[in-house]
C-alpha cells in the first residue's frame, strides 16, 4: 500500500507539472501580457478612466499600484453596466467592490476583468484585499453612482 501511495503521489506531481509548465496556467486575461513597468505607457491603461462602449455600457480601465488605483475617484451613471479592467504596476493586489460581484486578484503582467451593473445610486469603494505592503490598508478608490 505504501508503494501504491507513492506511485499515486508521483503521478499527481507529474500531472501538476505538465499543467503548470507545458500547458501554462495563467490567471484570466483578455489582453496580452502587460509589462508592469510599462503600464503607464500601455493602452488602455495610459488613459485610466471610464470609456463609453454602448447604450449605458462602459469600460473602466483602472490600473492598480502600491497604494491606490487610478483614477482615485470616478463618477458612474446609474444603471450602467461597467467592465472593470485592471493590471498591476508592481506587486499582487486585490480589487474588490463590496456590495457587487467584483472581486479580483490583480497579478503583475496580467489583465483581469469583471463586469457588474450598478442599479443602486450611492458611493462604492474599490478596496485591496491582498496584503501588498505597508500602505495596504490605505489602498482604495471611490466610485460615485448617480
Ligand atoms: Cu494593494 Cu493591498
């Protein structure tokens, strides 16, 4: 039974290694990789903010960095369907908007997106829920839906 356990363990490790290294496991990303140091020069993150995409549909391009998001405050029309798009300029961050379905991990080099519809007016916070350094607790942005 010890041999059976050992062989099974080795088989699992081989499957894991094949998946990780040859198939390439990556977080979801709808754009090509972005070099963290080049985020400010890479579209669409060179112009952070809201972009109209259709009838009450928007993209909100919002790069994450230690310790904040750009823009720090954003007005969003009530009822808008917003696709948040973010990437990190430095380390791993979180991107969560309490009260909505938006809760992403922001991994340097990758672009992550989440879509939500704001049906209630008010102020929402974007907060970082991954410990990212000394200023982690201050990392936030404000969304004003009206
Ligand atoms: Cu960014 Cu914690």
